[in-house]
C-alpha cells in the first residue's frame, strides 16, 4: 500500500515537471517572438532615422529663418518672411544682368492647400514662388508641411521657393521642437484640406493681394504667371512660352516698355477626371461635359471676354503663340503671363472679391493690351459653385465693391493722361 502511494506521488511530480517544462518552452517561444519583433522595429527605426533626422534639420532651419528674417508689411498688420525656404535651383538675379530670362509661376495659399504644390511643381517644371498664409494656430503645421514637401518631393525641393505671411501676433507664439516621428513619413494627408472647410473661412481676413505681391517680389525671372495654387497649367506651358519668348525677342531690358500680357484661358474640371495636359485632351473633355470654362456658374461675365468659342475653334498645334487680342471690358479678370515690372496688386483688398480684377483694371488704364495664347490653358480641379465658398462671401464682396469704386477714382489721378477707364 505504501509503495502504491509513493508511486502516485512520483507520477504526480513527474507530471508537474512535464507541465513546467511545457510552460517554460511556451514562455521562451513568446520571449523569442518579442525579441524578433523588437529587432524588426529597431531595424525599421534605423531605416527611417535618416529621414527623420533630415526632416528635423529642415524644420530647425525654417524656425531659424522665421525668427531671423521676418519683416513687417506696409500696413504693419502682417509679419512677412521672404524666402523662408528658397528653391535649390532658384535662378539667381544678377545686379548687372537684371532679371533672369525665364517665367516664374507665382501663387499663394493657406496651410491646408500646401499639398497642391506637388502636382503643380511636377506639371510646371520650373521656378515657382509661393506665399503661404499662416494663422495664429497653424505655425507648427506650416513649417512641418514645408519641411515635408521639400524633403519628400524633388520637384518641390528644386523649384519651389516658400515665403510666409502671418498676422503679427502669430510670429510671437512659442515654437516647440519637432515631436518624434512627425517628419518621418512622406504623407500628404495631414496637409490636405479639412472636410467642410471653405476658402477664406479662417479666423483672419485672408490677404490674397499681399501674398501675391510677396511672391512676385521674390521672383527672379523677367516674366510671371500669377495663378491659384489649385490650378494646373497645360503640360509644357513654361517651355513652350519660353521658346516663343526667345523667338520673339521678348526677354531683355530693351523690351521692358512693351505693354503686352499673354492671356492663358482658364477652365474647371470634374474632380473625377484626370486633369488634361494638352488642348486636344481638353477639347475632348469639354465635349463630354467634364470640363467647362472657369467661373461659368458663379460669374460668367468675369471670364467670357476671353472668347472661349473662338479659342476652341482653333485646332491644337505645337507650341504656343498669340491667337487674338481682346480689349479689356469690366469685369473681365483673366489669368495671364506678364512682365514682373507690371503694376502690383493693391494690398487693401482682403478676403473675397475684386482682388484680382483691381489689378487687371489698372493694367487696362495703364495701356496694356491682352493677347490670348492659342494652346495654353489652366484647369482648376473641381467645379466652382456657390457651395465652394464660406458663409461671409457676400459681405466680403460688398465691402470690396466699395473699395473698388474708390480704387477706380484713384486710378484717374495715377494715370492722368490715360483715356481708359474701368467700366
């Protein structure tokens, strides 16, 4: 009987030892799995370390530029940082030679539209000067966005020069170090427009004309095309116009008195279709109803004088040349290539309404002629409708309408010998 009990005890102890060995093996297996996972994570961290370090360095450079290179605008309301981040291939203006024989695409945007610069830089393939408006609470996001774009996209790094405009109070906000991993992925989703956020809907009045002037003054080229950041030019437009300008001897100080602007017809497209690259593609999309003239629903009279019918009847061809001239009529506000010596924009116009047309009006009074290009165009991605704008659009427009009346009176004094008027 005693031997039987001892046998059961021995059996139980052997079973316990066996169970403990199984548990030990399971624990060892789990520990090894965790070790492999940690090693893989460490390898991934090592892989992204150069990118994170590079991004943090870029961010630090931007912070230093912000604190050391800021100026006040003429009104004293805004802090301006020209050349916050110059393009690596930015043409250098020589004091002796003057402006560079090239065309710079000049644009402006808010922080949530920075992502449009990727497609714009890839399509334009030349110098771009962009002013970014940064509200009080957006300073970190703006600098992070610029650093990300410059590191992740070579077309942006090489060709886009960034300038910053912010309300004076925004510049005094404390800046903090970059959170770990915040710049370690090339992800544009954080830069894209927030759902439901419309143009001009920020807490501050959007100084569009100040932004345009800051970007234009920083352009080193003789010619500029001022366009919205969410518009794409026809493929090869810069090179085609450069070739035309060279053949026509448009570049050079001896041509500075020539008062011609070259109109680039503007369209808007359904977001579901690829943005056309050539006039042939554009005409096909027009026939299908996927593309239409810009602002046709909101303000057709603002664009109709481009004479889209005559432009569409001209068959596509190679390169660009002037197709016909148009006498300016109120309230036409075309997009165009012009000499950077042309009148700048009146910075009193803020928010929506009359900010671009005021400058076009001055060009007309100053004696400029408008020549429409045959194959060139711009396309805004998305159709412009009343829902595209903020609730205060009508109030903004009425306030600027009053200012525009005053502006037209001032033009009479500025150009006393001109017989042209804005009506």
